[in-house]
C-alpha cells in the first residue's frame, strides 16, 4: 500500500428532522437509521449490493442497540453481507464516520461505504438511579435464598425514580447551553447578532426547500416531508420577544430560538472510489480532502466547551497550505447561534490567534454570504449524530452546483470539548 | 353484486357481541351476495407503529403486507354479524390466506376497502367460507386478499381437501421466538381482533380450546417481517395455519429460499414435528 486515491461523496439521504416528542416519538434509532439508509439505497440503486462497510452511531443509545448500525443494515435492502460498526463522538459522530470511511477508501481498504448517524431525543433510554441499580445487580447476583432476601430487603421506596438523559456535561454538571452562555459572554456576542443568525438560518433553509434543493437528499418519514422545526415566516421581532433560556442577568442572550432544539432524525452519506462510482453509474459530487479533530481543556474554564473547532481548523489549513478565505462555502454547525459567532470572532481576534493558536496573524474573517447558505441546525434541528451526515451531503451537493474545484469547509463542535472539521472539494 | 358503502369502519366490539349473541340461530347454505365497503380509510400512525413494533417490522411509512387485513377487520366483522349471515363468527377458525400486494402501500394513502364473502364449502370439520378483501387507492386495486375460514360443526368426511401446504424444510432453526402469555392481548389491542380464543385461558376454554392461542395473523405478519423487505413491495404470500400456537410457547422459524421464492414456517420448539404455520412468499 504505497499510494492513496480520492474518496468521493456520491450522494446523501436523510429523513426530515422532527422535534422531540413530535411525529417520530415512537420511532427508535434503528427505525430511523434504517429509513435513512433505505432511502439512500433506493435512490442509488444499491439494493442487494454488498458495500465495503456502513459506519454510523447515536449519541443517546439504548444498551440493547450495541450493534445499531449492523441491525439497520440487516433491516435494509443492502446485501446482508455488508459489514457495519457503530462509533460515537457526540455531535461529531456523523462527520467522524465520514472521515473514517473516506480514509479507508483512500487507502484502498474499501471501495464503497456509507457514513451516517441517528439520534432520538424522544425514544430515550430511561435509567434507574445508581443506588437502585447497584442493589438490583446485587439481587441478581445473589445465589442463596438468604442472600436474595438480604438484597431484597435493602430496596427502599426512596430508591425509585427514573433519570432521563440530558445534554449535561458529566464533569461540570452544567448543560451545554450554560457552557455556551459563558463563551458567548466572553466574546461579547449580542442577542441581536444571534437572533439575526437564527432568522437567516430559517430563511435560507426555507428557500432551499422552495427551490427543490432537498428533493434528492431527503426521504419523507412518518408523514413529515420537511424539517418540523423550520419556521419560514419568523421575524426578528418575534425572536426578540422570547425569554432567555441560558445565562442570567443582563448578560443573558441565548433563547430557545437561537439554540438548537432537541430533535429526532437520521442521515446517511454514500462514499466510494472513483472506479466504484463509475462501475455503478454514479457521479461524484465532491471529494473528501482532509479532516481534523481537536479537543480543548474546558474544565478549568480556560477555554469554552464548544470552541474546539476553532483549534482544529487552523491545524488542517496549515497542513493543506490554505487560508481561511480559500473556501467557496462554509458549513459551521449551529449548535447555538453563539457557537458560530464565537468561533468566527476567535478567528478574527489577534490575541486569540497568537496566544492560543500560535499564529503570527489572525485567520481573519469569512464572507458571511458563503456561510451556511442553505441554513443549518437552528432551522433544521439537530439530532446529535445525524447532523454530520446532513452537512456532508448538503455541502457536497452545493459544491457540485458551483462546479469543479469549488472548496468547502465543515466545522462541527461536540460535547466533551471536542470538534471535528473537514474539507470537501467539488468533483 | 350489491355494494353497500358504510359511513366508516364500524366499531368492532358491539359487532362481536351481537355475533356472539346470535351465534346459535345461524343456519342455511347460502351466503348473501353482498360487498361491504368503507371509503378512504386513514391509517392511524400510532396504531400502525404499535403493530409494526409487535410484529417485528421497523416503524416506517410502508404498510406491512398483512396490515390492510387489520384495517378491513371491522368491516369483515360487520359483514359476518349481519342477521342473514349463515356461519357463526365466534369460534370461527382462520385456515388460509393469500395476499397480493400490487405496489408498495404508503401510510399516507387512504384506502378504500371492500369485503365480500364467497362460497360455503363442505369440510371434514364443518364448512369453510371464502372471504375476499380488496384495497384500492383512488380506484386502483393495490392489494387483494383471499381468506379461508372454518365454521366448526358437523363435517363431511368425504369433503374435498384444499391445497395442502408445502412440507416445511427440516434442519436447524433460523430463529427462536418465545411467545409470551399476553401476546394475544397485545395483538388484540393493536389489531382490534378481540376474539376470546386469543385473550385468556378461561375465555379460550369457553370457546372449546384447552387454552388461549396466538392470532394466526400475528404469526403470519411476524414470519413475513423476518423474511426481510420482500413482502413490502409487489409480491404474493400465502399462509396456512396448520396447528394453533398455544400461549405461552416457544416456536422455531425455518426458512428455505429458492430463486425469488421463499418457503418458511413455524414449528414447535418442544416437538419439531408439529408445524404451526406455513408461509410462502414470491417477490
């Protein structure tokens, strides 16, 4: 193995994203991932086809779903001898899956693959309190009737209760929104700027639907044909009237509208070598150029929880010999409007770029007209692991529309102070 | 044939009660020429999801092949509860079914359902009755089903036998299913088929069964689900309900594929020579 080859993005598919407890409330991760896969298979004529591998994952996962992706493959029309595995890197899952399969294709270890992700905030696993869990395990281990009686007697009515998972950082006990509020304040991101970004996201996503952009990127599911969260006729006045949801006092700027809602959904992206694509009558939309992950130490408050992409991007740019301005399109995941604005502010900031990134000059600003041109997570919703696949498929198609050589940057922040970024180039 | 259009799917429980109260007086050798129709039946997605979950399908927009049967069940019950219907509904046994799906059925499409009872024929354990179900979308026939039921009673030993089901392949099981005691109650709640023979040992005993048995249509749907996506598109499947599955019990799925055809069935885990269900699928 001495040379590498180009991995192409050949197409993508997702189901419309739904709000928590919406139309997908009764659908499991496996149901949704199967639906997204099946739509991709149908659109690209892959029924009965054995692919190199399928890689996907979910952030909120039942223990019974240990083989989630393999089970979804078996439920799909793909050949049952298509291998699969699960990964999980919080909101970076879908993009990390894309990087993994693109690398295997580049190395010749696979000719074709699907990368994806799914999450349900509705069909969430319910966990019993730790104390009760320990006692039940002891009861289960007990061999003699006396041991069983002893274990049973230790159960107390007060042990009962259920814990529903939340987007809370285990080490800080703070929600992602609370973390973000600190970063937003540090970068002096205003309420108005956040609301404007949120409004633009809805307007651009609505316009993309209007022009039929998603016709070959989406399969209707359980009666939904568009993202449920999309509000095409929202206004700045309406957004400005909302109460703040995170942060406190006059500094609080973050609302339910400029933060992503808890969502349900799934996405999948088809990648392959150029030879495999040609043999299957498929045209590459874009090539995968590079990917990078980064993490920050957010525990001591030195850096914001969702700022890792600000570090990942310059490392990848340096490796590629590119500047931040060398892109035709930017897809910065809107975990919160403030995430996008803080990241861009950091790249423009001389002190941050010098002290934190070790650069002689700031990375500079990006042309806002090239940012999230068909909207992003604020409008579409954000089923954690499904967002990467949504963005990769969207960007690949957008770059293809712009023509050969067009270049796009993806930046996705993730829980645990991590970030996953990548570069695609139009085929 | 006279087509009677009902206002909507009738409520099943009062019909079943009426059918039970009038069971004794039913006689005659002629089935009235009558088709009952309900137009534009809208699929309730919550019920569909519960059905899909219980029968082993993914929750999706595509109707499982046996699902229109569930949608037509109230209409079929209404037909059989009519005073001039010659066979008693309680205790009736489902023997066979043949379903053809002409194209994928989407849950968003309202279905017009026709139910027609066909001829009575002698059987060695009573009389059999043919029932035909048809589903249309905007006039287009998309799904059809022919069922054979047995009205138990005085039989005729020399009655001609129908098509015997193909023999199940031997060999190892491809899946083992443990059917819980409450399976009949669970399926009754998602399908509306509250026949007492499926619900509880006591109610089944009142109908002459040693204990309650699984719904044949559950075993059929569960088997089709296990065979993959073939029955979700254009396809024909047949099922023979050869021996009841008492609840709770453990059954084994066996499958033999040849070309586009599949032969599958359920046999008893305890006694593999007992075949409960035989299914063929051509997709």
